[in-house]
């Protein structure tokens, strides 16, 4: 199974998840649509880590993800301002920012291995920019300057506010670190998924029913279902002619579903 096939599976399961998110309250979209969506993000992060390994120019790869992150974030903000939604105040989807941050960490890891001094400089700048982003976001939000807060989050994405949070930012580097050992990768990924399972048990102990705790409230643990697909990866890139399929489909489908849910 090539990385192109993995991306197609991720696209389909992501679409099902977002159909449930945007339209579930208005149309009879089954709950299992969003369960399928738990497979999507891990596959994208895995493909990003493989892309960082195989690309001839990591910095160009990183820049491309950053530009798509800024572009989608800016368009999300513009769309919600021009066409406000009666039930949501923003478009939550921008996985490009999460992928960019994960790729930046991978770049810092690689630079540290290849040249310790240069790697330390990379880490210093990366951590410094992220701390500035977190500080500015916190101060602007506390001052009620929502527009400027969103602008900072778009231009300087950080793990605290990126889609999926710091846990998902670290998933790409995790795949990259264990890419040469499937057994260790499996163990690390299973442990990662188990952390989310603990959230379900926490919800159960807080009085939620078993059905809600594991299948309606805290069901991110279902991401473990992506593991068989990762095991089937053959190390091949697949069709190169569809290189920008994900880059274009991701924002377009989110904006389309936003507008459709606004109409309904």
C-alpha cells in the first residue's frame, strides 16, 4: 500500500468525519461517520513523516505546508467574517498548521543529528517563536482582541492552539523516529492511542454511561484502527500526478461543508 493509497483512505475517512461534524445536527448522519474519522489524522501525519524523510528539500516541504496553513487560516477567517454562521463562530479545521509544526520538529531533530551546533540553533529559534506565539495569543485573548488573536495563531501557529493540540503535533515526529522499526512504532502508537482510552475511562468514572464514554464522548481511542493500514505501507510513493490532491481537497471540502451547513 503506497503513501498515495494511504492519503486516499485518509481523505475518505476525513470527509465522513467532517460530514458528521458540519451536518450531523441537521441531517440524519450516523455516528459511525465520525468513528471512521479517527483513522484519518494518523494516516496524514504518517504520510507527512514519510514525506519529510524522502523529500530532497525538507525546508521547501516545510515552507509549502506553512504557506497552505497561513492560506487556509486566512481564508477561514475571511469566510466566517463575510458569511457568518448562525451556529458556529469559526471553522475549526486547519490540519496544515499541525502538520507544519510536526514537520518543523522533525527538521530540528534531523539538524541536531547532522550538525549539533546548527541543530541547537534550529531548536532555539523554533522554541523561541513558539513561546512568543503562546504569549501573544494569551495576552491578546485576555484583552478581548479576538481578531488579532486569530491573526497571530494563523501567522505563528503553536502546539497549544493548532488543530488536535500538542498531542497530535507530536504524532508526526513519533512516526518519523520509529519509521525503521515497525514493531516499536506499533508499540509507541498503541501507547499513544491508550492515552486517549484513559479519557474514556475518566468520563466513565465521572458518571457517564459506558456507551457515551467510549463511543459518543471520548472516542479518539478509535485511532488505533489506523494501525493495520500503517502496517500495509510498502514504502512506495504511488501516483505522483496527484501530488496536490490533499492540499486542494482539504480546504475546499471544509469550506463547502461550512457553506452547506450555513444554508441548511
